[in-house]
C-alpha cells in the first residue's frame, strides 16, 4: 500500500527524469491507522466447567505424585508407573458398584425375555406400543433402562482426566523409558502393553454373545490402537483399566440360570 500526494508542483516531464517525478513519496506509518493489539489479561478466567475440570486434573496429579513418593523407597524409578496403576485400580474399585448394578439389571432383564418376546409378537406392527409396554414391564420389575450406561458414563470423565494427567505425567520410567515417551521411543515396553491389550480384547470379544454384531465384537480391539497412540503413562492406565474390566466380567458375568435374580 502506497500513499500518493494529493498535489505536486507542476513540473514538465521534459525537465529531469520522468520516473523520479512519478516516484511516490515515502509511506508514513501513521497513515495506516491500524488498531493497536489488545494484550491478553493474565487474570482472564475460563468457564466454570473448565475451571472445575482443571481442579480435578490437578487433584489427580497430586494424588499420583503422593503415591509415587510413598512407593519410591520400594519401587525406585518405577514408583510413578506403579502410582498410576494403583490410582487407576482405586478409581475403578470406587465405581465398581455401578458395574454391579449394571450386571444385576442384565440378569433381571434376561428373566423378562420371554415376556418381552410375547410383547414383540403382540405389537409387531406398532413399535411405539411395544416400546411403551416394554418400558412399563421393566419399571414394574424394578429395572432402570439407563442402568446399563452408568459404568460408561462414570468412566468417561475418568478417561479424560487420566488423558490430561498422561500428557503431563510425573517424572518416572519403565525399564529406562520415560512415562512421557510415545510408541517409537519406547517400543519394547509398548510392544508388551499392546500384546496384553490384544489378549484382553480377544478374551472380551470371545465372551460376547454369538449374535452380537461384528462391529461390537471388534470394539475391544480399539484399545490396542489407543495404547499405541497415547504416551506410556496413558498406556499403563488403559491396560490396567481394561484388565480390571475383564476381571469384572469374569467374576460378575458368570453364567446363571434364568430363574436367578
């Protein structure tokens, strides 16, 4: 952008250089009239939700560091990794009653399958009536249709918290590989964790009903890809959490007779 003068003294182009006569005057920066940049206020706060989430992440990080300090005399450089595992187990133990409620609901729902099948035949051409009567039947037998989602809803915030903790993992290492390392920087340890995740995924997939959709049976293997993507601290959390889920399935989802409530 250049600024041309509004008026210049008349001068014959025959006197002197025509290009010099047409050359614009130097640009004055004041003529740009650019608005000044506003500095970002250092005390600017985010939304209340982000503030609460940051506080929870900070609390989780502090607990893991405290556990690592307590385990350091025995575990040495493995203290931080063991602290992540212990913290994960404690949180999963805390939300395990929700899993119990989910499994109990599944068992009660199984006892209602004959009645639900009769409703399906009765209202084959009326999906709205089928849904209404099925919901009424479940409520009459003390079933909450949303109970099956409780463990997943409880684990979702925990996953986000542990992801943030893993992105800023405490100082520590596993076999000399820092907890902040990714796949290519810690291939031996990651290979072991990915094998464990694949074995757990295979076991979980094979325990699903034969009529389950293929996509649902493939979902457990998604954990293997996430383990390969996250830093080592996050991979430790994910494998530990998946192992706990497999243990819960083995203990709580044993085959039962249809009359067992």
